[in-house]
C-alpha cells in the first residue's frame, strides 16, 4: 500500500514566486475568521509575491493581493503546487 502523505510546511517558508495550496490552518476562530474575510480557506491556491525577512508575506489569490504578518504566515500550512 502506497503512502499518500504529502509533507506540508508553513507559508512563511515558501519562496517568492512559488505557487502553493493551503492544506491546514493552525489558529483559533478569530484567525480563521480573519482569513475567511479575505477569501482564504483550505484548498485555496496562492502565489507568494514577496517575502520580508521578518516573515511577513505578500500573497495573491484570484488576482487580489493580501499582506500577511509573520505570525499569520506561520499558522498557514501549505504544499507546493507542481
């Protein structure tokens, strides 16, 4: 039986220009609500537009860009889209 486990990593570790898929959100209801208000949820595809050394990232989803602080970016687990 093949193992279908795909390792994920925090969004903060994704590289600039990388296309990623959100696989889990590791935060409370306020955190999830904040992301939902931006239209970001599990299974969404994002593009990492820019990264700051502090961990902050600028992402793009469906033509809209959003800035996320390092704390938020650490709580969003993603996988690289091939």
